[in-house]
C-alpha cells in the first residue's frame, strides 16, 4: 500500500510542478509583513502594557464620549427605576417597544463572536485568529447590554431572581416553564457563561506572556490571571483539548440563543410574529448584524492601533462575504414570509404586511429591507469589498437596518393587530432614547476598556499564522 | 486512469440493482394497469427520492466550490457522479407532471368550485390566492423549469469540472462562479418547489420554514450518499488508498453537523406549530404526530438520534463500517421522511406499497447511473492542482 501510494504521489505532483502553479492564495500566511514571533508579541502586548503610546488621544476622546452616553443612560435608568415603566412610550396596545428592540439588537450583535470563535474554529478558518479575541469580547459586552433591558422592563428588577427555578418560600409561585421568556433567561445565561469561559480560556496563554514581560504588581496580577501557565507541552495538550470541546459546546449556542429569542414572538398569534421560519431567520440576521458590528469596531481598531498587517484586506474580504451570505439568507426569509402571507390567504397576515409597507410606519420597512437586503448586494464586487470606506459605511447601514428590522417586527405588528379600535402609535419618550444611548455608551466604554487592558489579538494563536505554524503550508512531497 | 478497468460492481450486486429497478418498474406497471390510487403518490416519491439524491451531490460540489474548498478533491468524482444523475432524474419530471392531476387535491376538476369551499358563492379566502397559482398547467411548467435549470446548470459545471487541470486548463474561476449561481438560485427555486410539491398536498397547510426543512433534508442526504459511495468505492480500491482517515473524519463531521441542523429545523417547525395551535397549521401534525406518531418518532430516530449518538465519538467517525451503516440509515430516514410528508393526505395513507417499491426502483436506477458516470472518468482527478492538497492536508 505504501509503495502504490508513493507512486501515485509522484505522478500527481509532477503536473502541478510542471505548470508552475502559483501558491493557492488561501495558503499564504494571514499575517503580513514577515514578522518574527518576538515582534508579534511586542506589537500586540505593548498596547495593554501601556508601552506603545497607549492610551492615545483617540482612546481618551472615545472614552469621554461613550462614558458620557453611559452616564446619561445611567441617569435615565435610575429615573425609570424610581418612577416606573410608565415613563417609557408603552401603551396597552404596544406593550413592548424600545426595550425589546434593543434587547434583541444586542443579543444579535453577540452572535458574530460565537460564530467566529466556535464554528469558524471547527471549520479551520484560520483568518478568524486575527479577530476572534475582540469578537468574543464584543459578544460578552453585547450580551451584558442586552441583559439590561429585560431587567429594566420588569418594573421591579430587584425581584429578577424569581426567574430562577429553585425551591422557594413563595408557595406554588414557580416560573412558567412554558413561557418563552423563561427559555430566554436560560438560553442567554448559558450563552454568556460558555462565551465567558471560552474567551477566558483563550486568554490564559496570553496572560502568561504578559506576566513574563511585566514587573511588580502587574506581574502578580497577570500571574494570577494566567493560573500559573508555563507553556509546557502538557499545558498545551490540555488547552487544545478543552478549547476544541468548548468550541463544540458553543456551536449549538450560535443557533439556540437567537432561535429561543425568536420564540418570544413566533409562539404567539400576533400577525407578523407567528412564522415558523423565525428561528433560522433570526439567527441569520444576528450573524449579519454581528459581523457588521465586528467590522465597525475592527476597521477603527486596525487604523488607530496600527494592526493593518494583522487585520488585512483579506480578512475584511472574508468578513464581508459572510455578511453577504447572511444578508442573502435573511432576504430569503423575508421573501418566504411575503410568499406565505400571500399563499396562506390569512387576511390578518396580509393586512399586516400591507400595513408594514403602506401604513404610517412604512419608511421603517424601507430602511429595514433596503439596508439588510438591498445595500449589501454591492458586496458581490471585489472592489467594493476592498474599499474600506465603503465597507465601513455598509457596516453602519447594516447595523441600522438590523435595529429597524427588530423595531418593524415588534412594534408595527403590535401597532395594528386584530382589533382596529385599539390601534395606536408608539411615541418613544426621552427616557426611551436615553436608555438606548446608555446601552451604546456601555458597549463602547467596555470595548475601549477591553482594548486598553487586554491583548486585542490572540498572541499565542496568531503566531501560527505568521510563518511556519501551518501544517498545510508546504506542498513539497514527503 | 492506468491499469485494468476496475470492476466496481460485482455480478451479484449488478443483478440485485437491476432486480430492484425491475421491481420498481413492475410496481409502476401493475399500479397503472390496475388504476390503483396509491401508485401516483409512489410516482411522486420515486421522482423526489431520485432527484434529491442527485441534488445532494450537486449541493456538495457547489458549496465546496463556492467556499474554495480543496479537501474533497481526492473523492470529488463521487459527488460529480452523483450530480451526473440529475438529467436522468429530470426526465422523471415528465412522469410526475403527467401524474399531477391524480396526486394533488387542488388539481381535481371542480376543486375550486366545490360548494363546500364557497361562502356566499365566493371561494374562501384561504384558497383564493391558490386558485391561480396551484393550477396543473402552471404548476407543471414551474416543475419542469426548476428541474431543467438545476440539471442544465449542473451539466455545465460538470463539463468544466471534467476538463479541470487537463492540458493546463484552469476552470476553477468559472466553476466557482457557476456554483455560486447554482447555490443562490437553488435557495429560491427549491423553496418554491418544496412549497409546490410537498406542502400543497394539503392545500390549506402553510409553514414558512417548510422550504428550509426540505433543504436541510437534502443537505443531510447529500453528505450521507457521498459518504456511502466513497466508502464503498474505497473498499473496492478505486481510490488507490488515497482516502485517508482525515477524509472519513471530515465527512463524518459534516454528516453529524447536518443531522443536527435537520433536527434543529424539524424541532422548531414542530414546536412553533404545536405552541400556536392554529387549525390550518396544526392539522398537519395532527395527521402525523397524532395519527402516525410511530412513524414520526422513527423519522427522528433515523435522521437524528442514530447519526447524533452514533457519530458523536471521534473514533467512530473514522471507522468506515460504522460510518457506512449510519449513512445508510440516514438515506432510509430520508425516504421515510418524504413518505411521512407526502402520504398521510393521500388515498391509502401510509400503507402504500407503491411508495416503497417505486422509490426503491428509482434509487437502484440512481446507483446504476452513478456507477456508469463514475466509471467514465479516472477515479482520481490527478491533474487538478487542488488534488495535491487534498491528498495530504491535515487539520
């Protein structure tokens, strides 16, 4: 068997060599600039160590703006707590408004991190290494932002623990396991926990790198954070195994979380909410918006932190392709909804979609469909995918479109339901806007703190992409 | 390919396949001669089973080409051979189209004017939209166009694929573009086709996820059938031991992943319909989960439980015997799933021998056509630049 395999190998390799095939682009190292391993460590670790002109002026400006937004949001939340949820623009017709929209928006943003860290890892997509750390951090922060909204909306958030199933002194007052809101709580807390463990696990070797470069108190702190990592072969063996298992565990979470969130709506009978396609539709939308946010953040970070050789145009090309794919998937779901609304002959469903376009909130729908299904089509062109300004703008319109998607689905469905006498508008109040601003403030503040104190790129992993780390890189015959 | 022609199928295997093909043809003939009601749903299932087997291979090729994947090049002739059966399956569409008036309730004359469907002399709104859409002529035209598009585009891709690397020709760019075109158009056309061919069997039933559900089934079937045929041919020595543990492991992983994806879509369609309990939707599951819970449970067992628990371990995913057994079970599960979607609304319900024998016949035809296509080309696409990578890649 050996000899026959070798003879075939010899025969096969000759034409390849004879035609002088250039190296397949996907075999090129993902990090540019022929860096040495020490250079990689320095260039990434120096930022959190405060050695590379970090934090620069842009960081302070960004922090000032986002912390102000966070402060405004904090004041609004306090006001909301003291006065009650009547300060929001809710009514008996539209019982869910800004809060649920922001909740789903932020949960969706988180999905890119899990997709990059888990699914792309299992698919051996090596380009993920340049962005996985920050995408995972973004996931954690986004889930925190999302978690704020159901809490605020409870009216009495100090009783949030009633949602946990534990033997209690409240008699038969248990949570209703058939409520999708309870599934939400369970799905999202699982998601947060697994994402946090996954993110932290990846950080352990990097904390050790930082420890070895620091002195004094810093050294101790990094030492504690690294759990005494020595980089021995045994450590690496266990690390790789746990990382793979966690990737496997996190993979179903990419699908489950937003599927459960979509269940909040799809289990109901409200026209525009009840559609069986909601779970995969929401997941595709979440990945679309998540990649849009990753691009928004990474395009700024690579410029300001000089990571152009780590997050290259090829990386951006890959991410925009994922966006194009998920935009098409969302588009297919949109069209399936229209088709079935027409096909089923359900008058309420048909009325809802007519109202969505031609009703008082019609322009929302045009933002939603235009930004999510229309504009991303320009990403078919390579020239567009490699034009950073255009990609940045598309990442912004996609985020806008995805916010409006949730807004359209949730609010325009409630606004005009079965009973025309109860049709009503939603008028967001200043508190609505303030709380939303606060969530953006929290998101960017946390992300800036992350960029300041944690290595933005996984140092240990990215070294595989520098030169000789890849087992498939050489095409010479064995 | 140098060396003696490989005897891919033994005499006994060939006889068995021709026997099964004959059995299917006999069942069809007897059914048509005796005007048996069950034969028409047998035609539907036979057509869909063979078509979806071919589509599974086509999707396997196109998705890999779209993603610039090279890992599968060593056994790429297998999905190519699977996809090469598409034109033959496409011919079956003519038989299907002929049978449409006997299969679909809305195709019966007088369906839209039946007094039980009129209120105040006007057709009920639930059927209003379908009056123009679900008409035998227009329905059949759509079916023919869809199948012709898939088979035609795939033939073009296969023709380019055949010449790939020969005499320095490099069609990778064109193959990739056509594959992307196939994937994008397939998503839309196949959704409509699923709504047409299976969902409209119960004209008042609707589910937006139905197209995705059928797609998930075809994907799982595609990986199972490519895996099965690759392992069979490898055992015969067709690939000169170039199929490594790595290839088996990756194929096993894909089958595992798409079994989970199928279950995910299955669960949410069921759960959301059960939860909302709208009459037009839940009637679908009352007919299946309520009346044939045994068959429904069996479908989930074959399509999800067996591959999920069977392939969870890494060791098993490298073991050709177990992989082949699981893949075979998944293929059987796909047939049962199709039967459970199609038969409960038909005359005779699930007790329909034609719905077993005719798909067995078309399935045998598929296997014979596959081997015919496979034997025409060298088993290993050695001139292709991606071949060297596929032969030795590691993960």
